[in-house]
C-alpha cells in the first residue's frame, strides 16, 4: 500500500476499499496499491497492480442505492436530502484515469526507445454501501459499470472473498471480472518505473539532467524513492517527525517531495521553510523544488541556510566567513530570544542534515513553528555528524518520540563504494566488519562499478596532478559532464601550515588539462552561489559537499587528519567523504599515516565491476 495510511479526510467508502485491498490482494509480493496517486493532475482513488488484471483504476463512490435517481454516460443525478445534484459518472471518471495512465506508459516507452513497462490498464467502480442485488434493480445499472464493479457483498466479512484469507478468492474474482488471458509478469525494474510514473512527486530527475542531455551519456540516473520513502513523503499529518537513514538513502529527496506536497495541500500548511546548515546545499534544494514546479520564496517554499535565517530574524548582517563558534552561538541565542517576543512565522518547517544543528539552533527552529497546525520534519544521519554539537531533541522542543521514520535502502552509490562506507563505520569494532563481498544491505544496490582506488604519490603537487588526470580521463573516455566531477579536500593547507594552498593546487592541476573548475568553498558567497549544474569541476571541502554527490570524486587530505577510524569525528568525516561518490572514487595521499593504513586495509577485496 503506497502510502500505508490514508489521509485524514478519506471517506468511509475509501477506508473500506483500503482495508479490503490490504487484507486480500495477496500474495503481497505480487500486488501493489497506490492510494490517490497524481496522474497528470488528476487523482484516482486507487490504482491496483495485479498479476491477473494488470493496472486497475478503482473509483470509489459512497452512494446508497436509493440516492441514485438517474444517470447517463456523462453524469449521475443523486437525491441529497430534498435536493438533486449532478455528479460525474464514475465509469467516465475511471475510464479517463485509465486513459491517462495508458498515455503515461506510452510516453515512457517512447522516451526509453520501447523499453518501458508494458502492462494492460483497466478500470472498476467500487460501491461499498450498495448490495449487488440492489444495484441490479436499478434501471441505470449498466451505465454505472455493473459488470466491472465491487459491491457491499465483496467487502462484507461474510462474503466469499473474506472467507479466504489466502487471497485465492480475490484473485479468482479479479480474473473473472477484470482479467486477461495472459498473466501479467513484470520484472523489478518495470515495477520501479511504474512506481515513479504513478507517484511523480517522488520521481526525482536531478537538475544535472539538463547538462547530461548534451552528452552521449552511457547511463541515465533516475532515482525512485522506495515504498517506505513514498509513505513518509505522502503522509500529511501535522506534528514533529524525524527521518533517519544512511548516506544515499534519499532523505533530501523525501524532504523535497514532502515540501512539494505541503505546498499543494493549500494555505493551511503555508508559509513553508526548508532549512539546511550547509550553504552550498541550499541552491541544490532550490533546484529540486523548481524542477517540481514549486514556487520559491515567501509564497511558495523558502529555502535558507540556518544563519541566513538568523539574519532575517535579527534584521542584521552576519560575517559568515568568520570561524568563531562563540559568535554564531550568540547569534543563535539572540534569534531565539527575539522569536520569544515576536512569535512563530511558519506553518511547516523541514530541516535537512539535522545532525548539524545544536540544541540552541533547534530551539530556534521549534519557535518558528505555529502550533496548530504545525509540521516539523527533520532529516538526520548520525554517521554524517561532522560538528559534534550533541543536541537533544526534547531539550530543543522537538516532540518526535515514536515518530522516527527509518529509510534503509541506499540508492546513490555503487556496490563497492557503499560497502566501503559500511566498513568505515564498523572499523572501530573489527568483529562487526562485513566479510569480503558481503553487504550490510544485501540486494538493494542497483549498480555494480569499479572498486575505489587509493593512489600513493610523492607530494601534494603529485596528488593533485594524478587526481586531475583521472577526472580528465573519465570525462574524455566515459563522457561525463564536468559538473559530475569533484575534488574534495579535508585541509586548506598541507602539513605544518605549508604555504601552498591545497585547493589552489587542485585548481591549477585541473586547468593544465584544459578543464574548467570552481572553488566552491572559497568563501560564503561562493558556497551560496554554487550551481551544481555548471560545467566546471567542483573543488570543495568535504563539509561543503555534504548533502551533494557526484559521479567521479577525487579525495585528498586523509593523510593530514590527526587520529584514525576509532575516533568518531575522523570516522564520520571519512565516511561522509567517500559516500559523496556515486561511481568513481580515487583517494590520493603522500604520507603513510595510521589512518591511511586503515583505509588501505578496508579497500582490500572490495567488489568491482564484473567483466
């Protein structure tokens, strides 16, 4: 069931159909049910994917038999008390929805050169409050879908379907009323495409798609949120919630989908704020919302880094390039005090990378929110906590106990990179480390790929030159656009405060190979203006790349870190760095440190692309 709960405003009949499908559309692994999916700006009540009937649109009507006064092919006249009202004929509605879905499938096959899912699309009407015998006595029964309908008899606990909890009776009814001669068989890839087509709020085509169209790009990347993610994004109940998941599980995509749904829910959920800590992430969030045609700004969804929000609250400028924790803590406290006097400003607040927020920062967030209704959704991943602020939800006014939605599937990285990330997190407990070629999340990585590579060089200059050459080769031989390549560093300067600036070394090395690059983390202004679709190689700190990802990543500076993977701050930084890469990961170093020795050990026996 997508989602696994109906919206609060669902009718009694819709709830009856929901319970019916959830109980009897079995076996579970062969059936999917979408509840009120958006199909080209229309919302059918249910769409069922069945091996016996393909895709079946089900339109639900809470009518009683005595209410139906007249009908034609277009409308139905109902007796509502002393009045008569005309409604659209549910058969006409269901047929129109089915036609729209057929158009979507046809367009998908055209877009993919005929490789899209092929599945028959039918329709049905559900009358949960009308008995079959009552319906047959209606003179207009044929106009209302008599042969393609569900009735009270089907939903009642004493009916033939309910007496067979195995689902066999349900499947027999599906074959007899709506079935096809040939069983509908779909592979997992086609089922995932259907999920994206029938739930466009969570079909994510990243902003880089426009850049890719200029290249004969070997592989199209299209991320579909899984069942759990769809349910989280679709639930529109007010309150405080946490979304927790590993790197690459789609937490940011869930927040963007949820922000779009909240905007479309109407004025009761606005104004809406989407908040982050990382300034370079804000532009990416804006692009994802724009791709969904969601207005940005006070009348749509406002996207702000936290300290820009504080500037607005206080009405004064902040020097964002000052690295003074005491200054920013004072700014946070002042913003909280001012909100105590002025009151809340938003009906809905969504926070990305919530582990970066201290208790005092979260207190500002909670005071922004109107209590009724109040929608607060925070996405977190403790493994990417780089600032070690140790906040507690309760002390910050976040009432999320029992409302934690966990995302477990990782869609971003190749099998090898995902396993390296898992090994890094488990490095402090060697006994818990996965065996070679085992996965912490078996079966959910869609892509094989080359194993990450560690490259030993003689100096920082050689490291920069080697990684720049790797990127130039990938761009030339595999056709990657420059915006899909990044060089990430941990330290601005080399060992002992060497005068050579690491990012400047990287920029020069890339330029010598005839490629353009930009230094994203040079200043707050460059972070805030960062456009991830610009045709340049990204040069950035690991911190400023958090929340973003690239096809090709060169990583430098692990050999400059003090400590090793038994230290949580080091472990989280290394894990965050390697999981920015989707396909290619190259780790350059010129010193053999305890941390480098650990990383080399973890790289042994990683899975790589099959020949």
